[in-house]
C-alpha cells in the first residue's frame, strides 16, 4: 500500500459527512431550524478528523517528506495551494462554529443570512480540495518515494493516529482546568 491509500480512504468519510451537511442545508432552506447539535458534531468532525487527523498526516508527514524531494515547479505550486487550502478550511470551520452558536443563542435569528452561506461554501470547498489531492497530486508525487520510504510513512501514519485520541482528550481536560483557574 502507498501512503496515499489511507489518506484517500479518509477522504471518503469526509465526503460522507459533507453529504449530511448538504442535507442539513436543504432542510434549513426548506424552513427548518438549524440542527445546532448536529452542526456542533460536524464542526468537531472537521476539527478533529478532517483537520487534525487527516490534514495532520498530510502536513506533518507526507508534505514534510515531499519538502525533502526535488519537486517540479507544478508539484511545488500545488503543494503550496493544498497547504493554503487547509488554512482556509480551518477558518471556514471556525466561522461555522461561531455562526452556529450565534443562531443557537438566537443572537442571529436569520440562519439563511449567516450560517447557510458558510455551510454551502464548506460543501463546495471540500470536494474541490479532495479532487485536487486524489486526482491531480497524490499519485504523481508518489514517484518521489522508494518502497522503504513509503513503508516508513505508513508506520508514522499509524503512530500519528494512535496518539491522536490521547492528544484530543488531554486538551479537553487541560482547557477545562485552565478555565476553572481563570
């Protein structure tokens, strides 16, 4: 297996959640109140799974190793675009979190003006980003790696995943303790 295999597998789960977000958008467009609890879960998914777990493996492992290789100008350009898109994705998810909480607190009773545009943007953004990685970047850059290097990355992916749950919940406890001390 190549290191892009697990990354592409993770893309499929992200796409499945995007379909659920699209369904939520249609329900709100039809007059339903936003499901704040679901949107909180979606934000957590994007922060924990899509960004920290998935983008973490891309940025902290694959992209780090690619930076050591003689990439073509086009490969370097796409790599820079992907990193920038990860930053854009984080900002978009943060904005959704804030808008969802404002709507839930009735500070903004018009989700169509605040929350819906952000959700639509998320649903448009991620498929393009995923397609760029899956169809235009991942396979071509694998030629830069030997089988030994690919196997080392796969092992590092496994260790990264193993540590992730501990990191996430240690942060939950640390944040709560810090809030209580403030």
